[in-house]
C-alpha cells in the first residue's frame, strides 16, 4: 500500500479558514476582502501587534491596540483585567502581523464564551498586500512617548 501526500502550492494565505467553536455556522476567520464588511457589521478591530510593528508597518486607524500578552485577560468577560466592553456579546476582530497569534487568541476567547471573537486570516500582512486597511505609519497616533 502506497500513501501519497498532496501539497497545495496555490495557498495564498498562511493560515486556513476554520469554523467557530461556539457558532458552528460562523467562520472563526475573516478574509482580508471581508475586513470592511466585518467592521460595517459591528466588529471592533483589535490590533495585537507590538508598538514597534505598528510604527514600522502602520497602525490600524480606529483599532483598539493591545499587547498580545494582555489581550486574553482584557477581552475576556468577567475578569479583573477585563475591559468594560469585554462581554460575551462582544464582536472582536483580532489582527496580528501574520494572523497566527490572533487565531490562538480567538480560539481561547470563544472557549471563554465570546462567540463573536474572530481573527483576520493572513493578518496585517494580508491587508497590506491587498491594500485594504487604512494605516498610519506616523507617530501621530501615539499619545505618550
């Protein structure tokens, strides 16, 4: 018996779309071409890239910027470090540079009951490549130095 493994070379994005844990018919991922529609539907963009990455590649205008290591506590409802807007009904659209860490955070938020947690497939790199998201590479968005 011979086992053949087929590998697709046509993959355009570094991660594959996955289905939500808590809402089976709703994808956990948002494709870059769905970014604006997700925002229009009420998703709050959460930029989980570090400050150096935001300075270099540009900040996502209008996004909530959080450190990746604090995001789970800040976006999970009921915790002592939770934001006031962190509820089970919150609709977070998580963005990291390549989408992988955002996927991890989205899975964990959904496991904690936040069914509206989703991540951007391909991350900020995919948005830049598609020239979709408004970004600002200046220091104008920084309030403290």
